[in-house]
C-alpha cells in the first residue's frame, strides 16, 4: 500500500511539473516504467524470502506475479547435482590417454593462473617499495622483469587473455571436439534405436535443434563452469585467505562481505530480469511475424487497400517491443549500478583502512598499492558473472532437452542372438497369430506362410495393416502377440541388424538419398554392403543397359552420379522418380546374384 501511494504521489508531482515545462511527457513515461521496475524487484525479493506481501495491483498484474512465481519454481537450477553428474563423464575422455593428459594439463594451467594472479599484485608492491627505498638499479630491474613476465602470462588488461589462458584454450579445443563428437554420435545412435512409433510422433526439426543445442550446451557448460565460474570462486577464496594471513582479519572480512553481496545480488537480479528478456524476445517474434505475414499476403493487402492498417499494426508491435526492451535495459542498468556500488564501498572501506595502517607505519606504501591492484583484479572477471550465470541457465535448459532424448526408452528390444545358418533362397517365412495395436487394433490373429520361391500379395483397403506387416518384419515395432519365424527362427530373439540384413525391400514411397548429390552407387551399396565395388558396377552396367544404351546412360545420368533434389519424392520430376525405381531394381537384382 505504501509503495502504491508513493508511486501515486510521484506521478502527480511529475505531472504538475510537466505542466510548468520542467520535464516532458516522455520523461514522465520513463519514470513510470522505472518505478514499475523497482516495484517488480521489490515484489520478487519478498516472494524469494517467502514473505506475504500486499501491494495495490491490478488483477492482470497479480496474474503476472503468480505466473512469475511458477517460473521461479521451475528454475533451470533444479536438480543441479543430477545435471552435473550427467555432465562429468563428458569431461573425462574414456579410452584416450592423450586426451586425458590434455585434461590434466588444462587443469594444471588453470591452477597456474591462480598462482600468477596472486603474485602480480605482490610484485607490484615490491616495485613501489623498492622505488621508495631507493634500492639499486639491478635489484629493481630484476623485479620489474619478473613483474612484466607475470603480466605477459596473465594478460595485458581487461578482456584480454594471457599466454597461459590462450594455451589452455587451445589445448582444450581437442577435448571439446571429443565431447561434441561423442555426444552427437551417442544421441544419433540412440535415435536410430528408437521405434518408428516414436519417430512418427516427433517433429524432426525439434529433434535436430535439440541435438544441436544440446551438444553446444555441454561444451558451453564445461567451459563456463570449469574455466569461468570455478576460477572466479577460487580467486575469491585465495584472496580472503591471503588478506587474513598477511594483512589482517578486517581485510578478509571486507573482501568476503563484498564478494558475498556481489554474487548474491547478481544472481537475484539476473533471475528476476529473465522474464523481461523473455517478454522482449516474444514481442520481437510477434513484430517480425506480423511483417512477414503482411508481405506474404501482399495481394490481399492491396485488394482491401489496408496498407495503412498493416503499417499501424507493425508500428504498434514495435512500440510494445521497445517498451519491453526499455525494461530489459533498465534492469541491466540497475544490476550494473548495484554492482558498482558494492565494488565502490568495498574498495573505499579497504583503501581507508589500508591508508590508516600506512600512516601509523604498520603498512608500507606498496601494501596500499597491492590492496588496490588485487581488489581491482579480483573484481574484473566478476563483471561477466551475470552473463555467465544467464548462459549457464540457458545451457542447462538446452541440455535437459538433449538428455530427455537420451532417456527415451527403446520400444523394440535388442537381443544379442544370431540367426543359425540358412539359405536365404530356401528359407520360409511364417507369421503366427500376429496381434498388433497402434492407437487402434490393426492386426488380430493374422497367420500365413510364405514358402521358398513363392510370391505372395497382401491385398486390402487402406489402413488394413499391409505396410504394418512389412514394418513388423523389419522390426520397426515389436508385435504385442504372436511371432514371426524365418526358417523356424523367431526374429525377436536375434539382433535387429542381423534380421534386417536378411531382407531387401522395394518401398512404395520413392525417396533417394538425403544428400544434395545422390550417387547411384551409394543408393545401391546401402543394401549390399558385403559386395565389392567392381561387382556392383558391373552388375549396374548390365542391368541399366536394358533401359538405356551406354551413350544415353553417360550423357543423361553423368555416369554413376547425378544432381537431384534433396529428397526425390513422388512430387519431384518424373525422371528422378524413374531413376529411383531403376536404382531399386538394380539393388534387388544385385542382391539376388
């Protein structure tokens, strides 16, 4: 109630001031939004501390607050320990001694950087003390050279990396590539092991985005946590121990309080302002979608003479986006100013105390320089702490999507058995009382036998289960009842790959390879991996000559290569579909030889 009354009084005062020309209406608008940002932070802090707060808000704002509480309860940091445990195996390359040595070396370089960060202020102090004591040029030159060497190893300034940091980043690239490869291959293999039921129920684009984002999130998390967050925390702990040991407990207490307040306020405000960034991104997408829809429907807009209406809609969307953008920037400015205040007060308290000790001859002038240098050096990486925190949040969310894919259960069981030796041309195929349900009952008590050399046609209306039987034969699904026997052997008891290697199929849907350059050789070799290239080429040449003479074959198909669409499906050119059918025929004939 007090906050609402205070807001009302300020608005009335500013409104009166605008009438006499002291401030503009625009500045009044900015003040309103700034007060709204402050009130939002106030409510967020109260909710975070589990206190009951009553502020005079509209019903819409109350619903927004309730939605915010739900977002907080679903923070990306929930289950942090479980996520880190999932992440750790990718940091240690199993089976590669060289990469493991690189990991140990990178961690060692990380520790070396911490030591260098301690000695840079110490040698800065030594230079000042030696200059004050008018020591010899030789002694001073050695100290300066050591100091410059340490700065070379540490880095020349804010935002720059020194020799040790660059070397560590270069060596870590090999580990990063290993992690990326292992994650992608493992996930890709797992997706191929899932059933057709799962693939038909998922959007391929979403799955590919999850793979891409999940892979990059694992690498980013390792980099941010191991090489940014952990070193920063380690530097703070080392600084506190150093000041308590060599200065006094007061200096350690000042550093501890400042660092604790800095990290706590950064995390709280970063969590709080996340909703503004999300809202800004949403409004940006809305504005872009309105522009795209209007331009795609160019003729309709002209028919109804509604250009002005479309422009106004687009402008309104931009204004909403800019309002959200202002809140985002205002909250960022609030975060930066709060961080600067904490740093300023900590530096002021420590500098005054250090200056006092210098005046009473307890410290030397170099100690004052050491304190200032050390504190500024300590605060520099903290400027990026909020950014790292937000990036780690996003990486955790992306990693969750990837691990959800990895935890998908395999519907089709994978046995380790093998087929007993039999002749593929003399084997019988038997379907025994098949029962299968996919959303509805498709097959019920289906039994028939295909004898060696026999041709069998499955005839029935759409949805009667003709394609389903073929998919069950290839174990895209497992039957809920009955069994399928090849030469008396149950296909569910053997490895899926051995089972599929026994059959060849000419599918009704025409689709060449997924690459832009489709090789006839590749499409044939998919089914006959056990044959060498010369046998396949000779067979292809013989079979294709039934359709085209040699000159037409080389001119029209460019030999065994041809540029086709990304997927030569039924709506592609007629020639590409004919080419696909030719490849299928060649594959089947090659397999039978």
